[in-house]
């Protein structure tokens, strides 16, 4: 007969508290609302605050980071995983945001 061996990693994986179905629905609704605000920035007449381009870019960048964090933390279960994975995703987010800001600055300063 074969004997099943449980490791600490198996025990740790089962010890995580995953969000309930209702939590996922609430997160999806929050993401949809943020997406709606992002789309509304396209229409300048929708929100008078967004007539300044720098405000538009800053607000879109902030909403991008919030949405990335929510998707990675809840749907990709980073809140329950090892912190090494969280550090990798944050590093990638910082790198992508930095590259995007550099690309945007080339249009502003070098045009």
C-alpha cells in the first residue's frame, strides 16, 4: 500500500482563507466602476476636472495601479501566496509604470 505524505506546503496551502463568492462579485463590481471612470476620462465633457492632460494621465495611472493590485491580489490569489510572488509582481508593476512614464515624457519633452 502507498502512504500519502503531507508536507508543510500542503498544510499551508489548505490553511489559506480564500474570499467568498460574494467577495469576488464585489471586487468585480469595483473593477467595473473603476473601468467606467477610466472610460469617462476619454470624454472631456463628462468630468470637467479632466480637462488638464496631466490630471488625466495621473488619474489613469493611479486607477491602473489600483486595478492591477486588485486583480493580482484577489483573482491571482497573491494575498494568500508567498510574499516572494508579491514582490515579483510589484517589481514588474514598478518597471512597467516607469517605462510607461518615460515613454510619455518623450512625447512631452522631446516633441
